[in-house]
C-alpha cells in the first residue's frame, strides 16, 4: 500500500525495546548514528586516521603502532600507504599480507571482512552504509532535546583471499567477493562475485573465469 496525499505513510521510527545503538548497527538494523558511544568511536578512529596520515613515510614503528590501535583485528604484514579513512576501524577484520594503496576508505558501520593476500589499488572504497529510500525516513530530524539526527543501517562486506582491486573500485554494502577475484579499475560492485572471476564495469559484471591457462601470459617475462 503506497498511501496518498490524504493518508501518507508516517515516517519510520526505531522499534522499542532495543539493544544499544552499536549492537543494533552491527546487526544491520536502523540505528541513530548520533548515539554518544558511536560518536566517540568515530572520533577516535578519525583522530587515529589523521595521525597516521600525517606521519612521515619512514616512521615505520609509529605508523605500525597507530594501525594497531585503529585496526585491532588485522593480521601480519599489513601495508598501508595512506592517506586512509575508516569510520570505526574496530569493525573491520583484515587477514595477513594485505596491501592498501593511496586513499583507501572503509566506512565500517557494518562488519567488513578482508581475507589474506588482498591488494587494493588507489582510491578503493568499501561502503556498507545504507539510508532509507523514502526521504520521509531518510531526512535529518530534530529530537525532543533539540539535537539533530537521522536513521541509517548497514550491510556487511566480505572479501575473500587472493583478490586484486584496481584503482577507483567501489564495493557497496551487502556484497561478498569470492577468493581469487580481480576487480577492474573503476568498477562499482553491487552484487556478489563468485570466486576466481574477473569483474569489471558499473555495475560490475563477471567477464570471465580465471584459470591456470592465464599463467602462460607471463611466460615471456620470466625468461
């Protein structure tokens, strides 16, 4: 039922009772991002990103220490060029030997999982946040205390091991990318990509499957 001018559908409201806003957020439910706990977590992550991005490239020890605090769930040999931007950091799990080139962005209001041996080109964005489709539900509103807020929700992103993302790739929330995939530069991934696939375009589509035959392409360079 779509309603009409005389009987509009009222704006959505958060259900009650509810868990903490952080728990509701990570569960994929509508939540209030202006919750004090969430604001504090985002401010901490933002400060850590700013600190990391301002450090000299050669200050390896300090850069590593900042990443350990920003990304407590990362594996061994994480390499980040910077600048880097995370909403929370603590909601992202990263495997071993992951490389992030310039301007890596991850808005991890929902869980983001990255496997081992993943390469991210410059300007890659992982974007779990979602907003209601209707403006009546999406627009900023004012609370009884005078504060402004909106309602959002998030969808998780899962990236398998041994993947390579070209520059300027965007991955939208709710997507799973299988092991061994190559995502072409400039692609926008809006649906799942099966393992060992090459996917390109906006929206990204699978153009072929990677096989052992691809090894022959590099034989002349190995001589």
